[in-house]
């Protein structure tokens, strides 16, 4: 260890152990005035402590706790608190609660969510959440972050133009739901139902049907999402329900937009009745920032501001990100439009989460020892590299052009506007990374590089630098073109209008491919899909990799895959459409299902039947796998509670009529677990990972297959691994009808294991269970 490095460590440790360590939020044992207060008694149940604290607050103190920058209650020894911290794919300084600098100059920046989702690896998602929460806790202890992180974003990537699609786990409800549950569990430390403790408090956002920012005169502040009950049930709400019911998330954020004419944050059916009563949220509901102000000032939902304050609190909102409730709630109480009891109920939800976080337990707790040494640790940075590797998707590989060889490809031309990218790699809602490894730096570890940008940024407005790029490709043993998008093209408040590469990027790729003497590899950075049909069909483009926004270690991961140190195993979490798709489809149309009579082609792989550039689930490996179905049930008996619960689409109801269906609420779902065993064999000559994708198509339905389960497995060359898939008929194989009611249809359900295996499971009513 160098003397300079040793001195740096001493300085950081001194800074952390001294002035930067956070004082207790409340219940400081050094404060004699609060020692005997009941809300400080750790031995008491949390709900008792919460009610004791609320009972000591004045109305004005309560109102100042309804907003994200909650004011201190100094007479009770309670500090002020900033609720808004972010941790989408690493601790982020997007919110006011996180400050980098001093003992915490940065935090591990993992790949953007869309990239990590491409791994289809639930254990990886949970591990990333665990690491992010460890770094978040460490920063909280040092006074540099909060403990309430408003992440993850679990909206469905409905439209390929959405600027925030990069933040989401993709277009499939089951995939997004499983990501949400895994990441939330990792963040919260397994905090479940009841009054269990939390490592940090996660927040699933933006509820609901929120997936348009600014497109063709429609913006998120004014947009009224017209959504059918069917789409709400089987698409938009699926991840949020999973967050609450399975992930036991501590918070849900309501969105800016209206849903069928009512602002999300003032809709009691969505908030109080669904999240709180049906799904049993154990936590708080928060508005997207300034949403309460937006519904009054921009949407004109109420005539007076105090009416907006009352409407949101009555609907079930507990916390306002923004100042609106702090300003207008007093008048709402004075005029009788909202009661102090309703305010107490909101505070009970927020304060209970703070107590579950240990914020009222003084300076001690299970995470009190975390500090700067636990942020940007070598293990955490290695996980960021692993995640980036697992998220890379191989979309084309002619004649096994990849992996490149360090012996045959000694000189590599690295070309393109993202070839030496750093900030671009981390996408949005990112913090300050521990370090960057750009694609150019990554490739330089394997070969001598010749670097040319080719374009002035991803906008690529001119061709002035094309000549130098062609010369570089002409004299190199291989060419790597790193192209795509960045936050100037797709971002929050910025939706795309085109699926094509910006500016002259396509021309640069084609000209360089023509000039190159060796294999040409196209590496695409983006959050959303891109129409690269020209490159897919161009035989001179040997291989295509999609890397999303791969995080701080993205360049190293790209190079590892290019040269075979890592075998790509990622799968696309979204459909890549041709450019003419967006000419036919308005972003404002929220319908998922196709409507041929209106020329509407539908959305996502589940309902869209047209041509694709690359389909959902696409992705190759450097090796080959075979799948063999070992065991799966052939028939499943579905018990029904009453005779009339078995309904039919036909005029006459018959137990054995092929269109008959049972409501999931009218059967014993716990008895309807289904196990499948599948052998996966690596029949190639390289170790690799394989994703088992299980799709289902219900009987007599024209809708396309729906992902119902997936499992990631690593198999060494020549070996075999057995994969167990567990499904539940109610959760995975039911179908939402036009009223949003889930039913299990009787008859033959077709089960697809990827593209090469098919199996049928016939559901039949269990007659002996029926009670007349």
C-alpha cells in the first residue's frame, strides 16, 4: 500500500468517525427530555409508539410532517427528515436526500434496470438490491442519505418510444413483477408483513398506467390514460400487486396522470380500496413530486386548493412529495373538508415505516456499523461487472464471428459516438459511480485499439469524421462499432418520435462495414428498442450486441463478451418493432389488445402479431443448449365452491362446456400449484447460462402466449442441469375478462418451453367439490 493511499484512508476514516456520522434521528439517549417518552420505548409495539407520538403533536406539527421535507419537532427531540432518496440501480443523488462528497464520493452504479432485467436472473436482482441497501444504510449513517428510497420503477414498457422505458424491467407483466419482488426484498432486507424491521424502505412507482412523458402534445401532467378494466388487471397493475402482496413493499407512489378521468393520487378506488384494503399495504402511499399541485393547477380537478388537499388525503395519500399539503391542509381542516383524524391516519402510516427502519431507536441497531468501507467495495464493484455481463444480449452472430480472438484480432478499431462512453453507460436516475470503464478502455485490455468517434455525439449530425473511421476499420483486424442512444434522445420528460438510429449513424455503420477488412461487431447502447433492420440484414455486419446502459463497469463487460471471457446469456425484455409500427400507433392509446377493424396492431409480444426486428426473449449464446421435459401434470382438477361459480361464455352453463371458467376467488388457489421438471443440457463446447422461458396459451383464446415462469441456469459444456418450475394456476394461468375478473378456463392450456418444447395441461372442474 502506497503512503498516499494510506493517508487517504486515514482521512476518510477520520472524517466518518467524527463530524460526518449522523446524530440519532430521534430518541437520543443523551437527551434527558425524551428518555421516558413512550414512543422511544423500543420494547413497546410499534403501533403503540406511533400513536403515542401522534398524540403529542399539534395540528401544525402534523401538517408539516405530510410533505417530503418533513420539519423537525424539536421539543420532542425529533429531527427533520428528507423522504426523497432514490436507488433505481445504485444510490442516486436525483432526490434531495442523497449528497455525495466527503467520505462518500460515489456509490456502486449498476446497469440500468432494462439491462439487468435482460439477465432474467431473479437471484441477481435480489443481490443487487441487497448491495444497494447496504450502501444506502452506510451513507445514511454518515449523514449522506435517507432510508426511504423511491425505487423501483415497475411500470410496463408499453410503447417503444417511452423515454423512461430504460428504468423499467421491460414489457412483460410477469417479468416486471418478479423483478419488483426480488429487488424490493433485496432492498428491504426481507422485511415482510406485520411490524417487521426494514433495512431501507423501498417504493414501487408510478401507480398506475403511467408510461407517457412528453409526446406529440401529450404530457404526463395533463394526460388522461383511458384504460379498460381488463388491461388494468392483467397488465398495468400486475407488478404493483406483486410489490405489495409478495414483496411486502413499504411504499407505493401514485402517478401524475389521470386514469379514466381521475388523478391517480386522488382516486380512492386505486389507493384506499385497492392498495390499502385489497392488497393490504403495510406502509405509506406517496405522491410523485408535485402531483398534488399538478392535479389542482394543471388538471383543474378541484376548484380550490384546500379541496385538492382534502381529496388526496381522503383517497388514501399519506405523504406529498412537494409543498402543497403543507400549505393548504390547514385550510382544509378549518373548513371541515378533511378531519384531523384522517391526518392522523396518514401520519400513522409514515411514522410506522420510520420506526420499522429504527429511526426512533437511538444510535444503535443492526446496521449501525456500516460506513464508507461498505460503499464501492471490491465485491460490490465485481457484482456491477457481473450484472453488466449477464444483461448483454447477442442478437446476431454470423459464422461464429464472436468471440474475437486475442491471437487473430490483435488490432481492433473501436468506432462510434458511444465508443468511449462513461456517463452514457449509467442511464438516468444514477448517482456518482465509483469509477468508469468505457468500451474503449475495456477492449484495450485485450488488444491494441485504434479509436475514432465517427460522429459528433449520438445525434450524429454530419459525416465529416466518417473518412477517418473507414481508414481505421480498413487497417484493423476487427471493428467494433459502439452506437445507439443516450439521455439526449430518450429520458424523463423526453419520449422518442422515431425508432431509427439518430442522424447519420446508420450511414456510418454501413460505410465502416464496407471498409472493414475483419469482422464487424455492432454494439448498441439504448434503453428502448431500435430498428436496425439494415444491420440485421447486412452480411458485412457480423454480429450485433445490445448492451442497454451497462453501468459503471459496462466497458469491461462488453470487452469480456467480445473476447469470450464471458458467454452472453441475456434475453430481450421487450419487442423490437420496425419503424412503421410507430406510424400506426399513437402513444396515447393505452389499449394492449389489437383492434383490426381500426387498424390497431396491439402492443407487446402478448398481443402484437406483426413483423418484428427482434422478438421478446431473443438472445443467443456462444454455446448450444437442448431442453427435455422430464415431468409435468397432464390434468388439473379445479375445485369450485358453489355450482353457480362455474360460468360460461355461452348462453347455457354446463360443467363440461369447453368455454367454462372458474373465478379465481371462487376456488382453492393453494391447491392449484403446478410443478414442471426440465433438463437443460449444454451440447456446445463452452460453459454458459440458459434461460428457461415458460409461456402459456389458454384454451380457445386468440391471444398470443403469455410468459408465466422463467429460470436461469448455468451449465458447463457437456453437462446437464435439472430445472424445477413452480406455477400456480390462479396466479399464472388465469385470464382477466373484460370486467377485470380473473378466471381459470376449463380445457387444454398449451404450455410452451421456449420455442422447442410444447406440453398441454387440461383443467377440469372437480365435481365432488361442487356444492349445490
